[in-house]
C-alpha cells in the first residue's frame, strides 16, 4: 500500500540557516536589536531563537563569503512519517542524502528545491530548557518573556526567490503535502508568487519570482509578533537603531498580515509581522490574484517598493558560495 | 486494518446551538451589540456568523423554555473520515443517530458526551456567499469587514460544564482524536478542567467541573477578536449598552488568551477573546496546573470571580427542557 | 495698560467649515463611514461632531460650487479675553467684522489670515446635550461611545496651504498668541511649513507651502482617534468602503503623530490620527527641520507621496467661490 | 493691582521625591523593570526620568527609615509668576521657605499642603541633554526610545492621601490656580476624593481620603505609557519579574484612564497608565461622583480592591521620619 504525502505530515517550519559576510555584526543585531536569544555556537555558526520558540533554535547564522540562505528545515510530525516522506521523495527521483544529528536536531534528509534551495526534513528535535531567570512564570510558555529589543514571539515563515515559481509550488504541494493558500498568476499564466502552508496559518513558506538570473536565492525570513502595536514599536526600535527599513509597516493583501521589512547587517532582508487569518476549512481553495489586482498595491494602497521585487540575497553580481 | 482517530481528523468546531428563553432579545443583542450577521431563520431558530467565518453559520439561537446549549457540532475533514469516525464511535458502543441535512450543513451524526451534551459530526457544509455590500475587497476573506458593534472575527471555542471532566477529556481524546493541551488536576487527582484542541490553537473545546448536580450544562461560547485592543473596545461597547460584564478584560493563565465575559439577554455567558499561543510541536504534552497554582488567580493576579465557578446555563434551579 | 496676546488666550480650535460640491454625499460619508454625529442643519450647511467633542459642532459642511475651506474658528478662553484679542487685532490694522450668533456659537469676529483664509474668534458656545441612547454611562464624557464607522474621538487640527508660510506663522504667533512648535525651513531660509498650538498638543493648526498660485487653500482637517489600533481599523473601513487613501498609516516625523489621509466625496483631504507628544515645558523652542532632514521621508522612512505636496482644495484649475 | 493665581500659572508637575527603606533595590527596580534612566546621584538620593521627560529628573528616590513621599514639586511657567505665586501664598498666611538651587532645578519655595505634604514651586530647571547612544533620531524628542523594561514615556501624576480632601482641594484651586476636574462626594457632603489639573490633562494631582489617622501620606505616583497595549505589556513584565500587581489592568471611571498598580521594592505604590481625556473647554465644571455611583466599581465593573482604600505609605503602624 503506497504512502502519499498529505497536509499535516510536515508539522512546521523548523529553522532556517542564513549566510552572512558579517557574522559578528549580524549576531549583535539579532541579539540586541531584534531581541533573539542565543542557544549555542559551533565553529562557524551561531544558533538563535525567539522567546516563545519551543525548539532549541529557529535561526542558524553562518559566516560566509556572501549573504543568502543556507538551508530551510521542516520538522515532520513523527519518525515514521519522516521515513515515509523520504521514501516518497526517492520514489519520485529526488536526490538527497541523510546528515547525522547536529546542533539542535537529529538526523535530517537534505535535498534541493527545483530552484536549488537546500531543504531538510527531520523529526528528532532538541527543546529549549529554560534556566535561572529564563524560567517562565507560566509553564505553558517555553521561556520568560524578556522585554529586550523587538522581542518577537516565534519564527513565522520564509520567502524564497525562484526562477520557476510553478515548479516550486508543485514540488511543495505534491511531494511534501503542503497546502497552496494564495497565488499570483499573471494573465499569460505566468506564476509570479505562491504561498504554501504546512499548518493552519495562511503560509509557512512562499516563493516569489526572481527577476534576476541567479537561482536558489533568498527573499526574507519572518518572525511573528503578538500584535500590530508590537510591529509599530519595532519600527521605532529599528529607526532609532539606524537600521534600514525597506517598507512598512502596512498590511499585505496576501495573507492579510501586518508587515515591516528591514535589512540585517549581513544584507539579508528580514520581516517582523503580525495578524493574518487562520485557515479552518479543510477544503480551502487557493486564492489567485491577477496582475491587475496586484497593481493596486498593498492592502491600504501602499505601492510595493521596487527593491522588494529586485533585491534578494546574495546580490546577483555576487553569486556567492553555497554550501555543498 | 482498523481506523483509529488521530489529531486533525476533526477539522474544527463548526457551530453551536444555544437555547434562549428570550429569542428576540438575544437575536437583537447578537446583531446590534456583538455585531454578528444573520444567515437565515427556521421555525424556531436564527442562524448567525461572524464576518470572517467561512461557514454559513457558527451560532444557532433557538427559542426554548430555558437557557443552555442545544448541541455542539464539529466539522470532520472529509466525507471518508466522517464515515470512519462514526464507525469507530459505533465500535466503541457510543449510541447516536444520523440526522438529515439541515440549515447550513449536510447529514450529521448526533451523539452525546459522557456528561450528556449533544454533539454532532458532519462534513458537508454550506459556505457564506457574500452579496452586494458584503462582497469583500479582499478575496481571501469571506465578507467585507463591517464596523458594526463589537464585530468579532470568527467563532473560537466552546466551554462546557461537566460532572466528570476526566470522562469528557478521555472521550474527546480517544474517540475523537483531539489533543489535550492543558488541564487542572487537584492534588487528590480530581480533574477540575480540561482544554482540548482539534487545531493548532491552544483549545477549541474546554470542560470545566460543574459545582452543581445538573448534567450537560453550558459554561460559555467564545468569538475571537483580532487584537486585545478590540477586546478593550468591546468592553466599552458592552458597558455603554448596559450589558453585564462578569469579569475581564484580563489575561488567562491557561491558553494565555485575553478574555472578557458577559451575559447575553437569554442568560448565557459569552466571551470575546484574543491572543494566546499556537501549538507547533506535534509532540505537545498537556500542561497540568495544580490547585495551588490556580489559587494565584489569572495571569496578572486577578482573582477569578465566584460566579465563574458557579454560574452555568440552564440555572440549576431550572433544569430546563433539552432537545431530544 | 496694554494687552498683548499670550499662549492660552485661545482655548482651542473650535470648528471648521468645509465646502463641498457634493453636500449630500459628503454628509453620508461623514455619518456612515467616518462615524460623526449630525447636530443640526441650516439652509445650506450640515453641522457635525465627533462623539467626545463637547461643543455642538466641530465640522460645518457647506454646499458650494467647489471644495475648500469656508472658515476656521477658534474659541477664546473668556468673553473678556475675546474683547481684548479683537481690540489687539484692530490696533494692529487687521480688518474684520463681528457676526451675529449663529448655529452653535455666539457672536464671532471674522477676519482673514495673511493668505486670505477666513478665521473667526468667539467665546460663547453651545454644548452638546445628549438625549436618549446618546446619554453616556460616564458623566465625564459628553456622549455615549457609538461603534459606528470609524468613530473618531474629537476634532484635532487643521492644516492650511499658504503662499507665505512665514507671514501666517508670525500672524498666529504674534497676533493670536499661539506657540510655534515645529517648522520646516529650507537652507535659503524659505519657510515650507509651520506648526502652531493653542494648547499643550504638538499642534492645533499648521501651514504648508502651497506649490500652486492660488491663495487661501485647504490642505486637510484631522479628527483624533484614541489609539494607533483605531487608525489601522480606520484604514480597513476606508478600504472596504472604496475611499481613496492617499497615504498612511505611518508616523509623522513632525509631531510624532500616527496618520492616515483620505479624500472625502467632495474632494477635500481629511486625516484620522493618534498619538504624538504633549508639550509640558513652558519654554518650548520650535524644532526646525531642514530640507535634508525632510528628504528622509516620514518617521519610519516612507517617502511622502507627491500629491501631498500638490493637492489642495479647491483644485487650482477651479479657483472656486469663497464666501464673502 | 493684586495678583491672583489662575489656571496655567503652574506649568506642570515637575518631580516627586519618594522615600524608600531599600534604596538599592528600589533603584534597581526602577532602572531594570520600569525602565527609567538615571540622571545622577547625591549623597542619599538617586535621580531618574522617563525617556521622554524633558527635565533632568522627574523622580528622586531617597533612602529613608520608611517609605512615603518626600516632596512634590511643580514647575511654574515663568520666574515672574513664581514670585507672584510665592507672594500670594505669603499674603494668605502660608508659611514656607526658599531652598537654594539643587540637583535638577533652581531655587524652590517649599511649603506644606493642609495635610502636611511637603510641596515645592520652582521655575529654573535643568534639561536632559542626550549624549552618545541617547541622542534621538527625532529632534522633537528629548531622548532616543530605549526598549528596556516597561519604558514609560513620561511622568503623569501623583496621588496623595489626605485626612481633609476638601481642604487640599481648595488649597490647590484657590492658592495654586489649579482646575478641579472630578470629585467624589458622599451623600453627607463628605469629600472622598478630588482630582486637579495644572494642564489640559484630566489630572496632574489627586487627593484621596486617608482611612487611617496619619497625615501627609502617599498613595501612588504614575508614569504614562503611549498606549493601552503598552500597559498590557507592562503587566507581563511585572508578572514575569514577580512584582506584586495590586489591581488592573482596567479602566478608571474617573479620568477614563487605563491603569495598572504595583508596589516597588520599598513598598510604595506606583502606576503605569494610558489614555484618558483632554480638557479643551475653558469652562469645564467638576464632575462629581456619588457614593452610589462609585459602588459600581471601575469602568468595566471591576470592584476596587480593598487595599486600594487602605494601603498607603508609610504604613500607619510606622509613622516614619519625614524630612524637615
């Protein structure tokens, strides 16, 4: 009897590795300005998490010659299902290899998206164990809330640039069981963006058309705040810190999330966001937006800044060195 | 090969039928003060929904000799799974019967909780189809947001009183596949409360120990707001309307949700809430609170008002007439 | 002994008359979308107020061949001081005339700003007297809060276009006793904007350089919300209503207020805003911004949309008909 | 020609000296948990301010054998007016003495309220001069916003216990020119509370009836937040820090402010608050609340906790040592 991936087999986005040519400055920014917490270090990486992330880390910062994404890892809902999913990928001709347990999680199967992004599936995970002043007053939270910096609550989603959005969308839908929630499809049928979810959130990963010629590039990584007021407060903190705010705060039409985009010292775009809708309907049909609709700008009319369409990491002039 | 219910088989809480001895006043309250939208009427019931509920209705108000809950209905994720679940209930000796399609949904299997609450499982559902001024500017939302009354976003959860919380908890966990997220267990092992989820929310249904002798009573039904500011605004609206606010706004320790409780004209307790946490970890273990911990009051120290423990509907003196 | 106007002699901005070529549509918009309350009507005007305005009206909508501002009226703190102020204006060669008591207030002295805007000073005022369902639960508020439309709290400030910002600034400072709080002065000494306050708010009136050749034009009128969340909610309401949002929500550098600009059906620009700072220091010195500083955009980097500098009412092509 | 104090002669509440038997712990609390900034130290005092306070300090913490208030200081709007006001106090038989310039301000006239609280009037003030990382990006703010601890925006008001509320009310109204905004007067004419303002805020100082027999005691000192969301966030921070929250967050009927009360390590009650109304009407009449009205609890029905009526500093059993 054959297994086929279905919605819910991937439990959630686990962690994302980000390359930075300025590791020390990036780490300082994520700790002091964004307010993440350091979980540990290996030779060339620093591992971090938001205060309400249950896992030992959700962000891996790795020193590199350039900026960009190292790999994107998803936690599968059980060990059995992990074996099933890897088997299914193999059956479908997807090459990959198992990596031994490393910082924060057990064995992971690494493979590539149609666009070349490194992806991982894993099940075994290390959990954050609070000590001393980190022990929360509320045992249903992983850590005491610390009002330091922006202090986002948890990892939310990753957005990857892709030359072939459609191929990525079908890959994540058909081989990984994720739900397509929203799409941008231009009149000629050209897919410009796809939003997919492993959970009831409106998206956990998104693919946006890369206007350059490079492959496997990174658009942004997002941490979630509890409220829009928290996002407005984040804008004040970034401004006072001299961090470049690319656009926002404003509301996305897609996902209805409240957004704020900025560049960390290594050059990668990050977002803090809040709100949006949850999907309860098991029969949700993708909402498809046309070119004309997208020309209206964001939810309240803000025109999307041009860099949002053109800037990705690594910069195209600098193809960078990707991990093997 | 035998089916066993697992987490996710129930898609979500679908709708709740509430009895009211003052149907007309209750309907007026839910439309004008709470800001729900009427979807239709049958002989003795009025059907309503919040603006972002995708289903045709999430609340059924039924004229009755007394207050209380009529039935609680859950939507199952597919027709196949509905058949599986009903089969499993039958195998386990749970009596029930199929009801024909009625307002808002297709055939439903009706049975009773260990405490006697009427429950339903169904799959086929009618969706809200916006017309005229209800058509939203955003096609990823079911209806245009209308700033009328409190205007909650969607149905959130139901809380039922039970003489035997443990029996209800095990019933929903083992026969319906729901996740136990939090519990109150007193030192002698007595279960005082149980919170369960069909989704990644911290709860979709809760059982609270009934201090009276009646069975199958109702504690409250909750609609979700987008923000805590919206809950504060709701408090102003209720106050200016002369509606009795029982307690709040304040933050629950359990679920970390921001709450506000009030009584509708028929005497039933309702809540509007916001916030709380989402559960990403597929291996979530129930958080169990002791009597000592609960004695500390709510999250910021507010002592729970005594009526919260004693008031349910129908009033105990008035055992009411339950639907057959 | 000679009187000289000092800070506090003008109590506050009282009301503003706005011309509209579409009186009926404008009235419908202000009632149903903005959520103002109608106080009464005269032959060609409709009078309105926000729910927490103590005066009988703060907005007078007058049918006219074109859009623009009719007059701007300030309440003086006492009858004696009104006489003093008018005497001082006369001594300084300012021409004007007394108008008899009319809807909402007693005798008013009408004169013109250096740019030709009609201005009024008055003391005697009619107060809003709530009746029936308008009677508030809290006697320290003038009216029950009604969650209808955007529902701003009170009138906040008016912004007028001027060919000679400096002349207007000095007129309001030296002849009317207002405090200059902030200014935009370009490198060549050219004054591009001036913000002045009669109260401890960061501004009650502002003058912005008119890039056209017309005189006495109107930039915008602002109503205040209680919170930034209320402004975000207003953006949703305007969007769903199809109202053109010109810019925002975002934070002003000047005044640090959170803003949202839109056009009412008559073509006039209105704003809802929140926040900002109060001035406690009696020796406050104007904060002067340079061209270079203003080129950085608004507080979080949003570039000011070009229409904000060019669009005023009445449109320049249509010089309109001003009241005599 | 005789001077009589009028509204506006006192510019604002300047600073308050608080006694603490645990100076070191109190200082640590105000810096790390409340998020105030230290401005300097003298032998037995530490001076602090909120990030948007323009003055060099608004709080003076003084080591003492007990808790309570040292003195309450108001800034007068000009040097001339200060002389006028002191002359008027002298004419009216109020004894006091001039103190030389000290930390943060110039010469001050010290005298006592009818209940014995030490009061000061001064005009010359030191302003906070930001250095290095404190320099704000916005020159209309005194300091860069630092997201450390609760981080209130500015000093708001002080509440003093009094045996004779009426005497204090008349003293501040008639001898200091302050506006009576709200009152609690019981049926027998007994004054239980009085709220007065030097500014357009709904109050800058309040007097509450002391149920004990001591005189000159302290009820609480309040710092203002920008939003109610900030107050909710403060509740999280206090809770996670283990600070005792006495009551709130909730909305006051009086002043319509959103409140949160807690005890600092020295035993004094402090508040962080937000919102409320501004008074624009120069003819504002005091709003007088009856015993029956006050029995309804706070704005949304929360019953005032009993300690709020009985707890003041210093504790009555410990009359403390007041500065001479």
